[in-house]
């Protein structure tokens, strides 16, 4: 297993829609931030998409390209700094602060409501299939608690061989009856 360390740079929430606005701290439940809402529950939210996470470094790269992007604009609840975002993949686990643990479930699909933040309106700029390492991610919450801006973040990534070895039980073959 490999660990990467960073910190929570921002916590964002809204009553539904974007941009999500900054908070100093928040309670994290199995449904996500207790104070956050999603306007479209078919596309966002729920236990497997409880948190939307993003990187401050990726946001800075997008802004440097001329896109009007800032923390919370793309609907992320938590912005993280100091972690190599290319390592944040489904199956990885993340500890947020002292209490909260989550597991990355999927890369997010860009939402059409975010098109106006992009200089050319092309939301595929943050589509994982086209631009690996630029996608936001969804996570499910494994352990609830409170988080605050500045809290430590630890990302744990398992090698495929470790995961497969753990998931594949040894097969025993019994001799046929005589």
C-alpha cells in the first residue's frame, strides 16, 4: 500500500446547485455534508456519491488555462491540496481529519450546469476519459464525523496485486470419491 498526505484546503456546500460556498467546518454523515443539498438527486448525491472531492492544484491549472474556476464552482464539497490527483482513483481510501474515512467510488461525469465556468463551454475538459487526472471524484463515507479546513488528509492506494490477492480466496480441489 502507498500513502499520500495532504490537507483539506476548502469545504463547500449549498442549498442545491453551484457554486457551493465555503465553510470552515462541517459534519460528514453517510449522505455527505449535513448542510449540503443537491438540486438533482438522480445525478448527484446518495450513499455512493456522498462526497464530491477535487484538487486545488487541478483547479489552479484550469484557472491558468483561462477558465473561471475556483473552489466550489464545480460542485465539489471538499478541495484537497498536496496530493497527486492522478493517484485518486476508485477503490482508494481517504482519511479526512481525525474521524472521517471515505472510499473513492467513481470519477464524476461533468455536469452541463458547469459549462459557463469554462472559457469555451467545453465541460469535457474535466472528463476522466479525455483528460486523466482532471476529474472530480465521488466517495462513499465509511466513518462519519467532523472535518475542518486545514485538517490532514491521508490517501491510501492499494496495488492491484494486493487487492486481487485479498479478494481471491484460495481454491481447494478435493479428490473425487473412489
